[in-house]
C-alpha cells in the first residue's frame, strides 16, 4: 500500500514538474505580449478542457509531457489576423529567448526548492568525515558461485577468522593503501595472491593482520562492458560494508547556502549523466535480455516512479525528494541541448537569426527572413525518432528489469 502511494505521489510530482515547465513558457509569453492559444498537460485524446480569456487549458490521456501553444512560434505557423503582430517569431530576440528559457528556469527553481526542503528536513552528506569500512561478518569461503550470485555451500572457519579478524572491525588500509569503501577491499583481496595485509581499528587501536589468500571461482563484472565473467580470484572469508557518516543538519537560515552548494554537486552529476547518456544504450539493451541492470543506467518516468515507491515503502523520504529534485535538474539541463524540438534548439535558431542579422545590417542589408523550419524538419524528425526509441528502450528496461535500490 505504501509502495503504491509512493509511486502515485512521485508520478504526481513528475506531472507537477512538467506542468510548471510549460507554465514557465506560458507565463513569460503572456507577460511579454504574446498570445498563448493552448496549455495542455499530456498528449493524445483529450480528457477535458476549459477556456479562460484567449487560452484553452486542458488535460490529455497520455501523461508523457505537455505543451504550450504560443501563436507564431515559427514562421510556418498559421496565424489568425489578430495574431500576426503578436506572433512569437516576430518579437525581439531577448523576448523569444526569455520565453524559451522560462520553462527551463521553472524546473531549476523547483529543483532548488526541493533541495532546500531536503537540506532542512533531512540534511546533506557530511563532506568532511570519511566513510567507515566495517566488517559485517567473518564467514567460511564458498569454493564457487553461479552467475546469479548464489554461493556454493561451505563450512569451517575462514583464513580471516584464523588471522584474528572480527565482526565490527574497521578496515583502514589494504596492502598499505588507505581504504574508504568496502569495494576497494574486495577488489584488493580478489587481486591478491599468497596473502593480503589488512590494517584494522578495534576499540580505537590499530592492528595489522596478514591473511592467507584462498583462490576461488567467482563471477566478476567487467567495469567497461558490464558483462559478468567467471574467473579465479582471491578470497579470505569476510563480508563488510561502507558506512557513511550521519547527515549534517541545518537550520532554515544555514540551509540557504548549503542548498546552493548541494545543488552545484547535483549539477555536476547531471552534466556527467547527460554526457554519458549515449554510452548507456548498450547496457540498457543487455539488461532487457537478462543482463545486470546497473544503478547508473537511465530510466523512464515509470522507473523513476517505481523507485519513488521503493523509497516511500522504506520510509526514505530524503531519497524521494532528492530524486525528484534531480529529475527536475535533468529535465531543465536536457532542454538546453541545442537540438529541435527541444527548447535549446529554438534558442539556437533565435541566436543564429540575431547574429546573421547583425552581419547583414553591417553590410547595409535589412534583416533576413526567419529561419525556414521546414528545411530543419528532417533533422528534427531524426531527433524525435531517437528520443522515442530511447524512451521505449528505458521503459522496456524498467518493466522487464527494473532498478532495485532496496
């Protein structure tokens, strides 16, 4: 029940994000004297609509976006006699850019509001205190493993236990190298032969242990391809985890600068995600046909809503709010990409027209005609097809092999 509620709430959050994006276009267009014919959330068959003034507002059946129909967005739009002077393409460059940026800005503003809520309500990760690498259990060593991760039965004590390693020990170094994450311990042990040197901390005192290595068969994920391969690695019979320090809490005033610092961190991650987006296609495709679904693979609104449901079910509302904030930043940043039909594509055309006219005017020539969008349609169609294909790919992966955080 809580899971379903979380899914619905996150879907509503996505709907609000889309609605505010389109409202950003509408409000700026109206404020700058342009005519907004229609403002709709969703696509496909109309569920309902109503008119206020010169604008028709409505909801459509497919919750996959929305649109704001501004009269004369391009020179190929058909215009009523009363729309000619108010057509968007006839307006000054700065006005057109403000309208296109209006939607992007709404996503950024909403994202910042959500981050502020996160900072005040739950705090943010401690950037000063390093995480703790802690031993969870000292166990026997299974000689082999199946591709799905199941370990073969085992018995007896492990080399780690015989060397004196205990549950609760904190690992500070492996083979003389500092360890900040449990994955570093695992990689170092698997790559070792003969023995491995661990430096641990127990009751505040450092202890050095040398643990003999046992060679076993394991399936290891290739970091480049994401494929699992059966190989022989080292093992000592220990499991552990990385324990992050508690979040730092802030009062409402202290939260203001922290909000912008944390937003900057999210922007960096968003930029990396955008750059890496094309490289994730293969991983998504393989996940549909039985491959492991990476936590860093893109997801559809369905997948995001499912994770929102998982967060609610596990009472992790900080993750819920943070994910919704990240989604807004991604939506805003994605729309900056200078490709039609994205907002960034319209901005690029507007800037091109302005630069072209500046050079024409310097040569004593009048402004050139508006860009012929019909000539850009082949490229636009390619972009749309790629977007639709990628959306279907992420949707299929989210249905067949969804990301599981818990």
